[in-house]
C-alpha cells in the first residue's frame, strides 16, 4: 500500500470527528539523524523504520487511548529517549510553513544531537493529492481527538493545544507508518539552497546560518515574521530578491518549482 491512512470515522469514539483539509503541498526537513527514515522514496516513522510491531496500525485503532495520547504528545514535544529506554513513535512531521522549515534546517545543523552538514540536510516537498486521502492529518485534529485522554498539565496534549491556539503554530501535519513517496516529491539540500541565494532573502536566515540563537527556533521565527510584515509595508521586494527566490525554486524539478517559488516569494 502507498500509505497507512488516518481513519477516525471507522471507530465509534471518533465517528463525528471532522478532519481539516490538507494543503496540496507539504514540506519536510530531514537529515541522516532524523527519527525514522526519509528520502525521495518514503517517509518512515521511527517505529516503521525499526519494524516495530503495530507500526502498520492506524493511531485511531488504539485500544490503549491514554498511552497513545502520551505517545502523540511526546512526538509533538520532541521528547528524546530517556537513557536506554527508546521512545515509541509512529508519526512523521510535515509543515505548510516554509519559514519554519528554513529556520529548522539551521537548528538541525547546530543541534548537538544532530550536527548534520548542510549537504546532508534536505528540504523535501510532497504533493499530498498524489497520495491517498487521509495519508496526512493536521496536528490540531489529532490533538483534539486525544486531548481528553492525556491528564498531564505540562508537556502534554492540553498544553500543546493552548500553544497551537496562539502564535506558536507553524502549520504542522502528520503522517504515520511509511507512506511511499516515489514520483510524488522532490528534495534539495540546504547547501544548494544556500548556494542559490537563500541567505539573501532575509537577514534572519544569514543569522541562523551563522549560528545565532542556534538552540532556539520559535522566537527567531516570530521576529522574522514581524520584520517581513514591516518590510512589506515599507517597500516591495527588489528585483534581485525576486530573482533569488526563482533561482532557488529552479533547483527543484519542473513540477515542484511553482509551489516552492510561491512559498519563497511569500517571505519577501
């Protein structure tokens, strides 16, 4: 099968759950040290990559809702393994926000748990319409479904729901198991994106590349958002910046250039 689908309406507990529409294009940053395995053929969760039993079961099919709620929260909070205990995780994160993922590329580059070279960090775009419906789910839909089963007040789904309701939302979506991506995606390395002019698009990208605030990403993204809005109000983007954005998009195969260009132009 191409993908394990999110099918809440097959179970009485979630029979009335309405899922949000999915953007036509989603994006993912991956490195050799990302959880699971991602390339241009598939995006495997940690559990799927390790062939852990149950990774082929829909999260909504769970019979242990409290434990599943905790696993979802741990994924969204980026919890790490505790000692020799490996964290279970059958989810893979995607985003509709190019700004978030550009900043995240540099976070991975400097993160002590990763430190991948810019050659080994890739920004992948997938056409969601080329995969079966319900391959992806908006994170807030999954939080809404399982929040009632998570009693934790901190670093649980309740706190995550509050954050997602404010300005700390970056368009996160999720897949599960190991959807096949052959012919449905395209990836380019961070090194190539930088070579083609990525750092010219915003001073904040140069700062991130230089390692400023390397252990953070939320506050820097909020700052960049504000400066983009201010810049738009003052003057339109220069022809040079427009050309840089189009040059970057040209590194993707023809089918993917327009969505990449639209995302990049939205940052100017």
